[in-house]
């Protein structure tokens, strides 16, 4: 039976450390959250992010986007937030309304306020494995933090990332590559046969496609580490992309809920604090 990678517990520790740091910090960070209130998921996740922020001492500012907003409407919103010295971090919660190109909006965020690391500058730094501190997408960074917590070192391991979005798959693959894993990315055009062959050879599998039970037990090598990033609502209950029976094959598995989700939120808060501290240093 797989052991649990307890994201909920690790995230709680992280948030407690942050709260402690913030008690004596010289700055009170503010995170602006740009989101589509008509999207059920966004309302739910943004609410969770705001509550977690308030608990550690990070202020949030909501910017609800109108249903008929365009990319250029968003450009004006983001430009204003970029200029506002009271805002330290800007989160563009995906997906935005249908007429908006999410990637274009990610790219408009000033790199020093891009706490989710989704803009081209910060993604470029990640892909170049640039040294130093810069924000990295919270979900993949949360996965790396969780692996590190359990002393699972990707170096020399065969890792398969399923999904290639800007939010998850691409930065996940870059982080694993930077950590010296041998990385393969699978996506919609990877045949089922190829995917199964890749998965059966993988030591570390990280899946985020948004399809319940997408990964089955007979596709997983005995003893593999399996990270379930998927977040699906089935009959009102959260479930991931990995079938429950995978727990009988894997050595380690993240639960849903209580795995990657809470890590994503904790890392976002950590990146917001880091951005605020950097910006304060810059004006001194
Ligand atoms: N727990 C958390 O903190 C987070 C959870 N999530 C969850 O992770 C999942 C993915 O999110 P996100 O990346 O934003 O979603 P996207 O819809 O942007 O991307 C989905 C990815 O899955 C790939 N895909 C779709 N169908 C298949 C298939 N049949 N075989 C292989 N690959 C496939 C797509 O491939 P292609 O590029 O070819 O279209 C795409 O790269 C969702 O369930 C989301 O809710 C996301 C972010 C954070
Ligand atoms: N710019 C941007 N950054 C994101 O990080 C981002 C985004 N856009 N768009 C949508 C996805 C989704 N996402 C989640 C975060 C936490 C949970 C989470 O904490 N989930 C709980 C369960 C929630 C429930 O019970 O329904 C858990 O896994 O334990 C889920 C999903 C962040 N995303």
C-alpha cells in the first residue's frame, strides 16, 4: 500500500512558518487576485487562497473580471496593478472569461509582481535554470517542495509529466529537469500505448489533465512515486486524475483532496511574501 505524501500537513507547517515570519516582517504584503467570478472553480479556489492569506497576515484585493471582458480590458487592469506600489503580487487566476487570452495576460504582469511565475520572464528564467530567486508556478513548486520534504530526490530518476499547460506541465517538467531527472512530457497527442509504456518505466509520475481515473493501476510500475495534480468535481466531491487502485502499486501517492492543492496555496503565499520583501528592498 502506498504511503501518503501529506500535502495538507506539509502546507500547514509552511503556513505556520510564514505566519511567524510575517508577525515581525517590515512589510505587510498585498496580493491582487484577478479572477472570473462566473467560474465555479475560480470562486472556490480564490476563496480558499484569500482565507489562507488572511490567516498568515497577507492582505488580498479582489478584482472580479466581467464576463464580456477582452484581453485589452485586462491589459488596463494589469497595468494599473503593475504601477500600484501598494500591490506586491498579482495572481491571474485561470481560466479568465472566454474572450480573454490567459497567456497574454500572464505575460503582462510585471516580473517582480508575477508571484505565480507564469509570465515569460519568469518562465524563461526557470527554463534556463537561472540561479537566484524568482517566482515559480505554485503548483509545480509545491510538488517539488513535497518531494523534498519526504527526501525523494529526482536526480537520475525517470520522471513522466502528463499535461503540458503553462500553469502546470511545462514548469513541472522544467523543475524536474533542473533537479536532474530524465523527463518525458505526455499530452493529448501521446497515444495511450505510448503513455502506458512511458508510465511503466517511470520512477516518478506527475499527472494533471483534469480527467477522473485517467491513470490506472496497471499503468504504474511497482514502487513508483505518483503525484496527482488533477482537481475534478464528481458528485460534488473533489477527486484527482489517478484511480484509487494505484495506491496498491505505488510506493508514494498524494491524496485528493489534501495533496497538491494545499501545497499550491502555501507556495503562493510564500512567493507573495518574497516578492513584497524584494520590492521593499528595492525602494530603500
Ligand atoms: N491542485 C492544484 O493546485 C491544481 C490543480 N490543477 C488541476 O490539474 C488539471 C490540469 O490543469 P491545467 O494544466 O490547468 O489544465 P489544462 O486544461 O490547461 O491542461 C490540461 C492538459 O492535459 C492534457 N490532456 C488532456 N487530455 C489528455 C489526454 N487524453 N491524454 C494526455 N494528456 C491530455 C492537455 O494536453 P494538450 O496540451 O495537448 O491539450 C493539457 O496539456 C485540472 O484538473 C486542474 O483542475 C491545476 C492547477 C493547480
Ligand atoms: N494562476 C493560477 N494559479 C493557480 O494555482 C491556479 C489557477 N490559476 N487556476 C486554477 C488552478 C486550480 N488551483 C487549485 C488550488 C488549490 C486547490 C485545493 O486546495 N484543493 C483542495 C480541495 C478543494 C475541494 O475540496 O474542492 C485540496 O486539494 O485539498 C485546488 C485547486 C489553483 N489553480
